[in-house]
C-alpha cells in the first residue's frame, strides 16, 4: 500500500482491473494518485478501461457513449476510442438514422439500413419510433395510398390524401412499375355526374335520355348538379315525343293545343301517333285559339268572356270549363249598410267598411276554401298559401271607398324568428295567377291587412325573404347603394323625357280626336256599384262606328286596387287596335268587351303604337 521506487501505483492489493495492476502499474484508462494509490477511470480519454463500456474521447452525451462511458439507448459502440452508431430496427431514431420504424424490413417506407425509401415520408422526434406514409402527389402508389395521380387536387378521382373519390375507379397506368402513374375514370351509371360525364341517371339503360356512355340522347335535355344524379326530359318543341311529354308539335309556343311545357292545353285534342303532334280544337270549343262562345255556356257554371274566350266561373266552381265544385269549409253571411261604418266578418276575416263604401244594402258572403294548387294555379313558386282561401262575394263587387281587409292565419313554428313576408294576394281571373297586394303584418295577432276596392279570391302567402347580399351570386363586383351624381342626373333626364313624351302624346291625341270626330259616353247608375257604359268611336273618314259595351256590374278584369291590365295582368292576345283593318278587336271579331282604359287613353295608346 506504500508507493515506492519504480511503482507507478500501489493500491494495497495485487488484483487487476481496478486501475492498479498486480505489478503496481497504472492500467490503461485509469489514473492513480497518492500512497496507498487511489485509482479512477479516465472516461473521455478515448481509452476503454476495464470498467468502461465505451470511451469515444469525450464526455458529451447523445452520441452513443455517455458522460459515464456507458452506451446510450439505441446505440452500439465498439473499439478504443469507441465508435458508436444507431441500432437500426430498435424503434429509436438516433445518430445518422433518417428513420427507424422498429423493423429491418424494406418496402414500408424505412429501409433495413434506416433510410427513407423513395415515395415515402417519415416523421419522428429523436429517440422516437418513425411513422412512414406514402408521399401523396408524387405519382407513386405506396403504403396506405389507394391511388396517386401525381397531384393533390380533389375532384379528379384521386383525392388530396390519395384515396379514391366516390364515383371513380383508379388503376395503375399501363406499363408503370410499382403502381406508379395512377389513372382514374368515372363510373357511368352510378347516379353521380362527375368528370367528363354529360349526364348520369343512375343506370346504363337507353331510351331514357342518358346513354350507357353518360351522354344525352338525341331529343333529350339532362340537368343536375355536379356530383348528383341527372334528370333527363324530352326536349319540348323539337317534334319528338319523349319522356314525360304528352305532346310535341315542333314549337315552343302555347295556344295551339300543345303548350310550351308539352302538355295538352284545355279544350284541345292532340294526336301523337306520328311526329310532330297534331292538335285540334275539341269539345265544342271553336276557332284557331279554341275559345268558348255563346253556345258554350261553361257547363252552366260560369260565363264565357267574349274578350278572351275563357270562362269566368261562378263562386265555388273552378277549372277551365268550370266543372270542378269545391265545397266551402265555412260560410259567413251578413249585410252591409251604405250609411254606416262597420267591422264585419268571422274571427279570422274582417272587413272595415266606411260610410258610403256601398251604395245600397248589400248581402256579403265569405266562403272559406281549402287551398288546392291544381285549382288556384299561378302563385309564385317560392311562395306558399298559409291558411285557407277566402272567396268574398258578390264576386267583383266594387266599393266607392277602399275597404280594409284583414286575414288571420295559422302561426308557423318559426313565426317568431322568420324574416319571411306574409302578404295578402288576390287571384287574378285574367292570368289565373296570384298577385300581391301591399300588406301590413301584425305579428301580435298573426294577421295581414290591405286595402281593396272590389271582391275576389284572397289568401295570405308566405314569401321567403331575399338571400343576404353576401350569398347572392351577382356575377359582378358590388357597388355602393347610394346614388351618385351621375345616377341622379340620369333620373332627372328620364323624368324630363317622360314629361315631354306625355305632352307630345296629349297634343297628338287632340289631333286624333278631330280625326275621329267624337267620343260618346253614356253612363247610367247601376245597382251593382258600377256604371253601365256605351262608347261609340266614329271614324270621320268612312262614317263607320264601333260599339264598345260594358255591362252593368263588375268587369272580371278589375284589379283590387288599380285599373285593369295593370300590376302584372296583360291584355289577351288579339285584343286591342289592329292596324291591318284599323279596328278594335276582342280576339274573335269586332265585338268589344270591357275597355282596359278610358277611350281617350286607348286612342293615345293606338297613336303611340302606330308612331313606333
């Protein structure tokens, strides 16, 4: 234990591997000091001593050999000084390993030498197991990829995550090794229109509009959203009877028996045994436009209007020939006096009449009818009738002063939050369509009110609120809503031009009145609240005259708050001044029905039209 002479150390024993050998020399990797000697390993000196597992010449960690000269997890060390490398396949990515997925099998993204294979991407923190996935968009199908078309764009069959999209099939391109170069095609007949498909009706059958190659067949029109099922219909107006078409006369017009929707029009008989369809007037109706006439009495349930050859049905009767009878759900009757004001009607209908609204004691009847779209057609497609339809009678009764009509309606479930409008509409007998009347909504009583001046059919329609500006596809950039100087100037110019045109028309009218000689109006009081009017237009040039007679009582064309043929109603075809024979026509001959405007205005319109 006493170091002396040539002894390099003396630790008091002759055992080895403790730093001081049996011959008292310092063993490699150790350093000894003192007497008796105290020996310690020399870790970090690059010499692996008996007690060291490794010594890479430094005391730094993370390189395989730790500061205590022990081999770190995931490494193998050999030699002196030690050389350390990551242990590939143990699931710990260390050192120069690009990946380590816990195995030494290639073809899974991380090779047997822990390098990333082509077409793969691997991720892992140092010391952690790597996770490898195919590199989507490189054109090679590997790993979890079911396709790889060389891009990450969706909608072409192979998604942005390299999975086959619905409605597509994908396969490796011919001759491409290793599943490279995926080619995708749509599945025709699966009911999803995708890619280059022009239609896809969910089958591969023919004669239904869409071929087995997903292209429209001749004479058909197919529509539908991308990704959805196509709906194919016959191309109405081409003369070919296809699909749901009942007729096809080779044109897209109505009034000739086969309508613009290829359905047989009222009073017509069509033969489609050969193309195009041939139609003729039937059932006692007459003329090229198939109108009613004096000997056809609308089945005694209505009156034939001479002005347009259509039936005006009596109350509770509907249809073009007035054959359909609708029984009212409830009928209310009361009398209105001309000298008093009153609020009349059942709980959900009220009429506020002022003194003088009617000229005599009048029996008022309200029939409540269940709405039937096939009978009362024409409402805007985006609107729905709320509640029942009210038939106010006598039909066409005119009031001397406006009457306030209030209609209550069932409360919808979303009534408290909806922004939809609840607007009173009337059924226009000319257009057979519902037309809106400016209305006021009272949410507390869930009712709408409006002013009317004659009786007809009325109902409350729910009109959806317009979409917010942000949701509307205008096709152009938005502009400020305020009017700039240019817009204001344009409005001023338009007003001035209108005033000038009105003045010119008035002067022209005076001269025309001189040409026609005179306009006579003979009026007599009517118990139905309207004048009976006879108007004679005398042409000074040939001394011929035309009588316009309007029977006492309400015209079927009267609007509830304006003149006839206004607010969406237009004069029927063939009615009015005809330049070819300089006559006023009602569509059948020279007999005239109710004039749509006073005679002076009619003459002014004829002059302006002729001038144009």
